[in-house]
């Protein structure tokens, strides 16, 4: 580096003119913040800085934007994948329970068929799981 400040990824130490400061390897907030410091304050090539931290240039700028909008807390890694249960909606669960309470002997296969006729996208396994989750007697999820 061209200055006396830097973060060593191998030793997890921030080094400056007055000494060093350890950074826990399991602290993603600190690593991301240090990357932004290097990229914004040390006249480094952004692509090279991002690559040192195993990120791409585009991700660097996404994190920079997150930081500018929400501070260091916005740099926290978020859960990946769907944020909501898009298949097993509250409306679908209510319909499954409604069919089951109207006819306690109705099978998950028949409930699935009725739901598909009313334009719900649902599998028999999902119907069995809902029934099992609500402890409705008469069906086992293993039967599906």
C-alpha cells in the first residue's frame, strides 16, 4: 500500500502509523467497512480492493451504497433466498384448514385437487405438512 494504513487479510490486523488493531475473522462488518475505507480513502483501485476481499467491483459499490444509506449496520450480511413464504400463503393455509374442517375424512390428495381447481399452486406434500403442522388428526405427512 502507498500509505502506512492497511488491513492484512492473512493476519487480520489493521496496521497504522501508531500500531496494530486485531479484527476478528468472523466479523464481516469490520471487513466490509475496512474494504470501503481502503477503496474510498487510500486512492486504491476499486477493482483491486474488492478482489482482495473476494468480492467483485459491483458488490463493492452495492456495499458502498448500503453504507451511505444506513451506516455500518447496513453492511451486515443478510439472509439469502426468499424472504417470504410465497407458496404457503396465509390464504392457502386457511383454505386447507377449511376443507379439512368441513370434511375431516378428506384426504390430502383430494384437498390438493380442489385447491388446484381454484387456481392455487400447491403440492400434496404441502397440504400434508399444513395438516400436520396444525395437528389435525387423520393424516400423517409420511403418507404423502
